[in-house]
C-alpha cells in the first residue's frame, strides 16, 4: 500500500462506499466528474459551432431568402418552447440545490418537473415539424412548398434554410431526448437513495448537461425564428 | 507530500468533503425571471427592423441569456475559474472557424470572378460556391 493511501486513514477519514478507489477524497471525485462534463460541453460547443458556422455562411449568402423562409416558422411556438426550456433549466438548478441540502423528496420532484418540461418541448417541436412537413417545407431537393393561397411564394433555394432548420433543431431535439434519458436515470437513482448531502455529483453533472441543451436553444431561437 | 494537497480538496476542507456553493432558491427564480424577460425583449426587438443592428441585438441578448445560465445555473460564477476557461476556449475556436470560413466564402467571387457559372447573390458577381440562381 502506498504512503498516500494510508495518509487518508491516518487523518481519521473513513472512505464512503460511493468514493471510487482511485480517488483520495470526495472533493477530488466531484471535481474530476465536473471537469469531465465541462470538457464534454466544450466538445459540444464545437460540434454545434460547426452548424452555426454553416448557418452564418448561408445567411450571408442569401439574407433575403433567410428572412422570407424564416417567416414560415411560428414565432409564438418558438417563444413558448424557449420559456418551457428555460423553466426546465430553473427546475434542474433547484434539483441540484435541493440535492446539495440532502433533500431527497424535493430533488426528485424538481427532476420530474424538468423531465416533464423536456417532454412538453418535444411535443411542441413535433407540432411544428408536422406543420412544415404538411406544407412541403423540407430540406434541399425535397423542398416542394404547398403554401395556402395568399401566402407569398418562397425562393427556390429556400430548401437550404429548411435543411439547416431541420438539422439544427433536430440535433438539438436529439440532445433533449438524451437529456430525458439521463435525467430519468438520475431520478431513479435519487429514488433509490443513491445521493446525499455529501454525494450529489451525478445530479450536478447531469444538470450541467441539461443547462447546455438550454443554451443551444437560446441561440437557435433568434437565429431561426426571429430573422 | 502530494497526498496532503489532494486531501484538502479544492475547497480547502481538510476532510476532502465536497463543498459547492448553493444559492438560495429565490435567487435561481430571479435568474429565471431575468431570462424570461430577455426572451420577451428579443421577441419584441424582432418586430422592429433596425437593419444591421438586428443581428447584433439578437446575438447580444442570446449571449446575455447564455451568461446567466452559465454563471448561475451552471455555477461558473462560484466555481473554479478553470471551468470557465474551458468554455471560453471552445467559443474562441468556434470564432476562429467562423472568421476563416467566412473570409473564404465571402470573398470567393472577388478572387475568382471567372470560375463556374454561379453567382454571389449579394452582389450578383460570379462565384464558385452556392446554388444556381
């Protein structure tokens, strides 16, 4: 046994069973998990960043087409979804706060509301997607608009706007779906009593991911709906 | 011994327990109210055509909202600054990517006026990229 491993025991510190054997202290374990999630988020920023660069290039090329095509999106539904996601972020922050205080019931409730908001978000997104598909506002070569009478027709290359719309919001929706899975897993672990005032790392890190998903939408909303 | 440093943890707690700041619940609610207000502001702004300012205001308000989420919901304001550096670095490289890419795509028509039959919609000048008119 190494000198370091015995040092912890000499200090009178009993190792909790949730502390992995390769960490000295709970703080070290917590900070390592947090660093891992922040590095993953950095990767996600670059991942979504590429799509935003593509968006920037096309918007610079076709500013008028972007404006006209964007008017086919429902601002009200977009704004509603923004509020739903912001509220879910608040619930995730309160879940972490409750977990930090060791309030198991409150943590579970906040997590459930977060998950419910995520489901509402996807439901609204589905309504929007269905409307676009019905009107033939589809990506690239599938763009065959079938707009109601009285609506000004769209430029032929509007398919590139809808390609970006479906790609960006679709990848974001995929992240929401993954978030629902992760938060449900955390909710179940919380129900089983896996967390405490001393150990809430998983709740904190899952919430970090969820807030990131929120931030992506914060940029997507004005970029796509409010041109 | 290095073990001592580990033992103390980031918080300086000698027992190495996790110590992260937790703001009062009302504070988080206040942050949410701020975020909702900024959402209303950005929707309101989009009903006015302010020319070049449109894009700037849209990105500006979104960034303000992102900072609120990053700083308070994600605890960056109270956490070790190293996590904030990670985020800033990632955003910096997206900026590098955007700058170099648009420096190409926005100037193609100027540099290669004779290539292919496609045009830059902004100027009508011939350009290799983009869609057929």
